[in-house]
């Protein structure tokens, strides 16, 4: 008995399935009438959030609030993680150098670990400094 279904390559099958999913999921949104305005998200106590008034204004107000409130916190947390990671790698490099016991290849590997840990720390600190300098030079507050 022969297979009468045409042999379609797997990439074509995947593309066909994705297009069908896009049509099924996108059709209701494309056919919706009028403007749908979401309800403001309530602010839980003692947590930073965007106030209901700012959410209702939308657009640039919300973007500015997100950048001002959450951008700084994210950057501080990320730099903390980078700093801790660099310190851990500096310790690891120091231990590798201490345990090398005159093995030139192991000492070279330890020096490389130390070098790249310090380079990573310097780049992360310089990135913050460069962003702050550029934002102070070119930022104009909204009027």
C-alpha cells in the first residue's frame, strides 16, 4: 500500500503550523472593534509601583516612571551580581595561582582568570559611569 500523503519537509511543516497558530490567535484581535482600555493595575502596599493616575495617562508618563523607579534598582542589583561574581573569580584565580606549585601552565591559567575578572569589573563600573555622563550631558527633562 502506498502512502498518498505528499512528503513535506520538516521546516515547511513547522512554518505551516506557525502560520496557522498566528492566524488562529491573531484573528480575534484583528477583528476587535473600538479601543480596548485596560483597567489600572492596583498597587500592593509597601512595593514600588506605577500609580493609577499615571497608568491612566499612559504613554510617555508610564515609560518615564518605569525608567526612573525600576531602572535604577535593576542596574544596582545587576552591578551587585557582577561585582560579587568578579570577586569570586578573583578569589578563584588567587587560589589557582597559590595551588599551581610552580607549574607554568597552571600559573598562566590563574593569571588569565585574574586578568579577565578584573577587566570585567572595570568594564561594568565604566559602563555605569559612561551612561551617567551621557545622560547628564544629553538629557533634557520634559516640559
